[in-house]
C-alpha cells in the first residue's frame, strides 16, 4: 500500500519553517515544478488519463509549495483506487513500485521533491515511461466504472483546487 509519512518539524511558524525531511533509504532525487494546474503525466490526445508506473523505483513525494492531488491505482491492493491530497510541507507520500500514479496541481501550481529509492535494475528511461489508460483494458475499465476511490488527507480546507473533491479523511 501507499503511505503518508510524517517528518520531523523543528520549527513551523509562518515566517520560519525548518524540517528534517530525510528519507534514509533514498538514493535518487528529482524535483518537479508545475506552474499552474498542470497534470503529470499529461492526458492523451483524446483526453484520457495517462499514468506513470515505476517497476524499480519507490517514490517519496513532498510538496514544498502549493498542493497536488494524486490518483493511485494498484490492482494488488484490496481497494485498487485511491485519491490522495499532498499539501505543502505536510506529509511525504510513499508510492510503492508497480503503482499507476498521476497528479494534478492546484490552480497556483506546486513544487514537489521526490526522494526516490531506485533498485539496481532501475533505468531512468524505463521508470518514466507513460502508461495510457486507453490502451490498458484493466485500467480503462476501472476508470470508466462507477467505482468510488478512497480519499485521503482531504481534511484541510483548500481554496485553489482545480477540482472539487469531497472533504473526507
Ligand atoms: Fe513517480
């Protein structure tokens, strides 16, 4: 399953924020900036959702500014579909290998650092390939069904979300 990890906040005031965000097992870092309500990966030409899936990488995602909403699908989980809010400096979202994932930034964009864990077989070109839900029957079926995803970390009021999500925990 995915996890929402806490991290140590030495100081958390409006003017100074000082955190230990170490993910001890991480051996790679990437940084992704969205200006405005961008989507990663982008939709295909028909508007269908596309996803990333890493075979050999665990993601550990922290929003440094702004906020994002992640859609996670993993057919090995009891509930295969989860929607997770990532508010700035709140949690680290750990996504295990083999999980389809996509994210949508809030209207004002977001800056996210990933303290990834890559195994020996990881190759950047393969880890960042895009999976088109239109071409993957199981994924297409799930997204076109009326299955309700499980929502997580939506308990903070947001004023600039690009979509309205329920305020469920
Ligand atoms: Fe990822």
